[in-house]
């Protein structure tokens, strides 16, 4: 069920308007606090001021002050148990914190960190301080976009024998498409290449040049590659790394800047059954 304006979802639990978990009046859900991590720096030895090297965005702590609307001790236990389950530690992968602002759904990725209820209440309205830490400070669109490409093929053209001089045009179909990042920050691509295909490559054409990733391997029918251009990983059938037979060219690993750009799927030989499915999200700082 889609979230309503002002609602927040962690795992299966929805917080905010229209739920038993309301944000305390005067406090607001704020995922936009940002701090900069500048580990490489110091004062200038023979000049005023200081210097700084590479700088990065810090993790984001999102505090949530809630009031639980419970009708008696039994209802309180049900509500509190659901809250504790939603904020339970994540054993491996990060979890999504989804929220709606202005009718648009966004998400942060990280870990639940705290649930601190007022101990003097075990029924009725109970105030709770909760927190979520976005280990990745990037804000993502709640909707994941995708497009599927086939290998380029040529239709039309000249069939011999023919009498010269003779010109017959041919058209290249498929193999290319346009993808859009509506955010303000470059975003990585998740690409699944399904065989049969020989030495597949993905190219992203941007204003600063063309970024190309190519896997020097042949996939049989039923085999596939998972390529993550942000993490720079390549896996065969979801388990076996093929990073050692992967190369990049041009501007390096393809990442999608804000705006609309062309993406292409190619290989060493044409295969009608080969496909590349590209997935991505809009991203903001």
C-alpha cells in the first residue's frame, strides 16, 4: 500500500499520520541534516588558515520523537512489540527507511539504532525516542527505474548478387536507450546481462565522455551476469566473481549523472536472445 503524505516506513511498520505512531507535535522527521568528514587537513605551516584534502559526507542520524497511541496495557504491548521489531538490529544488509514528502516517495539506507520509551507509561499515550542511522547519506527515489535492451541488429541493406553502382540503406535497431536521473547526484547502475552472449559490454554516453564496462567472457543460455557499477562488482550467476575478466574504458565505470543520457548494449557477436536489464534510482545529496 503506498505511503501517505508525511508517513515513514521502516521494514513493515508505518509511522506518522493515520497510524498509532505519531510524530510529537513540534518535532519533525528530518532526513536532511548533513555533516562533512574531512580527515585529511590541518593548519598551513607558512600561511594563514588551513588546508583540506578529500572530503566526504558523514553518515546521517535521523531522530524520531514519537507518541504511541495505545488503548490499555494489551494494546500498548502490541504497539511496542511492533516498534521494537521494526527497529531491531540488522544482521547483514542495510534496511530501507522510506518516507513521503510532497507526494513523492524517497528512501535512505542504513541501520535502526535506538528505541527509548518513557518507562513510567505502560498504557495510554507513551512517548518514545527512536533513531535510524543512514550509513549511506544518499537519498534515493522510492521507485526503481528499469529498461531492457537487446543487442543491436541490422535490418535492410544489400543482398548479393546485385549490379553496381547501387546504394541500399540499412538501419540498426535495438541496443540503445535513454535513461534519466531526476536527482542531483550521480547514481550507480545495476545491470543484469542474460546469455547467450559473447563478451558483453555496457556503454553510457554522457557530457564528459563515454564510460564502458566490458566482461571478457562468454555466457551460455541460462547464464547471467550481475554488474554493479557503483560497487564495481561483477558476478556470474549471482555467486562467482568475474571482476578479473572485466575491464573499463573511456571515463571508467558507468555512473548516471543528473539528466538524460544514452546507454548501449553490445557484444562480440549478435545473439537474438541476449538481453541487458538496467536498473537505477534517482539520487540526491
